[in-house]
C-alpha cells in the first residue's frame, strides 16, 4: 500500500497542476483566493447569504465508464450541484472538487472530465476554487458548490400551502428514458442536447422566480417527481394532487418515467393561485401540473388518471442503477 501511495505522489502533482490550469478558465469575483493556499477565501455580495451543497458522483453508481464519456461525467458532476443552487433561487459562485481516480486510468480521461466540468462552470461563471485528489479503486468525484442569495430570500421546500398550484419547468422523463435504453444494452452516443448526458441546470429560471417572489416552495427534480414532490409535501406539511394529463412528458419518454425517473434537473415549485406564472421563463416552458392540499395521512401525493379518477402515487423514484 505504501508503494502504491509513493508512486502516486508524482501523478497527483501533475493532476493538481492540470486542475489548476482548468480552474483558471472560469473566474468569479466572489473568490478572493482560489487554489494555491490552505483554504479558499470567498466574499459574498453585501447583504447575501451563502448556499452550500455537496454531491457524490461515483462510478457504477451514478455513471458507467462504458456509457458515459469523461466529458459527460464531468458535466453531470457539476450540474447536480448547480441544480441545487437553482432550486434555492441562488447564484453559483465557486465549486470545490475532491477527485479519486484509479491509478491505471488514462490521463486523457481526467483531462476530458475536467473539460466537461469547466465548460459548464464557464457558462455560469463558476470558479473551481479548491479540492483534493487521491487514488481510489473507482472514479469518485465529490463536488461542493457554493452560491449566494439575498439574505432571507432563499426559496425553501417548506413554504407550500394548501390551495397553492404546482408547476414544473421543461419536460420530464427524458433522462430516465435514456438510462432505460442504456440498461437494455443500447449504445447511445452522448450528445450535447441530451438531458441525460449534458443536463442544463435551471439557474436562470430559479433566480428569475426568486427575484419575482413567486414560488412558495421549490426543489430540483433529481430523484424523480414522485420522490421530490414528496419532499415538498413532507417539509411543508401538506399533500399534493397532480393531473396525469398535464404532466409534460418528454418526447422520448413515457408518463411512468416522467413520474418516477430521476436526473431531469428541472425545477418543481408551488405558487399562490394569485401569482401570475408565465408560460415560459427564458425559453424554458413552465407547466401547471396540479395543486397543493391539506396534509393527508393516507397518501402524500394523489394523481388524477386519464379518466379523472384519483389514486395514490407511490414515491418509487429512480433507484439509480439497481433496476
Ligand atoms: Mg436538490
């Protein structure tokens, strides 16, 4: 084990230097001191609070190297954290990456991973401001994203009230449909427009909604509508009823995958019936899918089927790759 660690010192050093080079590609004003000291120094704008979120991306749990290109893995790794910032209505500032790589992994893989990550970082002005590297048996990436929001204005999961309406951005089920095909053995070339391989976090829509003080609660759809809407119900102490006919099912998908498939990274929010919610925000459509009701101890979520009959919607969600 010692030899294993000794041989790594040189490799780690070059990896750190490469990460530093990538980190220089995207700067953010809030980062007073980035990579190169014991800690990064961040200075949020006056009157703001910091948002902090961490997410694991682990080989064979969140991605597979034979399915996902290194660019896609790097992109998805950061997109997960950015999506959490979007769900609070925040603005991302910096990210921190702890990266574990198998010693035999080609250097090109690490480079392309960093390219995928920094391309997305650049498009939202996020600075890679620190992290750590280590040898590990499988690719393990732990990303931490720091954002900011005006003090007291972050949109929480806990603000939904009976009578509010429920909305989602974009379309649902696309990412799970791709995953289902991959699981069935289909070879799919990762394309930039794919919601599965290169999800675009809804930062602009989330910040727009927060600025206009429209949502009473909000969450990003990472685990699937049936699970994530359940989180809002739980935190807000309410129940929800959604209408199957209103769910914006992605063209490549099905209602079932739209209800239970994860990793769409769209925003799910509630708003007062009096709030005027636009049909689209910055080109991303917004769909009214149901309404909030008083807490119901039998089922947190009910769904109206095509015939208008209500049934309980179990929170199945996507069990990552266990299916
Ligand atoms: Mg989230």
